[in-house]
């Protein structure tokens, strides 16, 4: 098992795995797959290059078997986040046959190190029920006042 930071050369594989991950969720049934693929490629092209998105990957014989990601952005400073820097963890996915081997935890360690290097005081994420235990182990807590508008 090898771990490394994803590069621009990994975009196609990262996109394929993101689609695989999304296809396992109920809400993927009514999406335009071609548009989703195109938008994902374009996102990675821009944000991997400017390093506002960092992905660490796990490989088995050069095949990507798990991914992770963290998006960096800023908001005006608050009393609980004086820098205004925010990291949003996403794209945590391990292929089913590799699960429960500590791979996701190792990838999360790499991502959290990236947040420390950038001095992010706030790290957020959304989780599936499957991933909840991992994040709780790292100290992530539910925030009850989160809302979305579609």
C-alpha cells in the first residue's frame, strides 16, 4: 500500500472514483452523468493546480483504491475562527474490498496535516453513517445549526 498526494495526472481516475462513490448514493439516479463528469474534471483541473483542493490517495500496485480531499476557502474572521480560513473534508472513499484496514484514517491524517500547514482553525465535513465513527474518533462533532438552500 502506497500513499501520495494526487496530481493533475490523476484527474481521470479521481473523477471515475468520485462517480463510483456518488453512484452508491440514492440521489444519483436523476443526474446528468455526462455533465457531472465534465464538471468534476473542470473542478479538478482548476483547484488541484491552484491548490485550493488537495487530495491524498491510497494505491495498491499503482491502482487508486481510496481517495480523500480537502477544499480550502476563506470567510471573514469570526471569534471562533480568527483567520477565517476553512477546510472542508470531502471525497473520502475506499473501494469496498479495502475497507476496515485503516486506509481512510491514514488518508484523513494526511488531510489534517494539510490543514495544520495552512493554519486552518476550522475543519468541516459531511458524513455518511458509515464514516461517522472515524470522524468522531478524530474529535469531529455534530453541529445542529447547519442549513442548506437548494
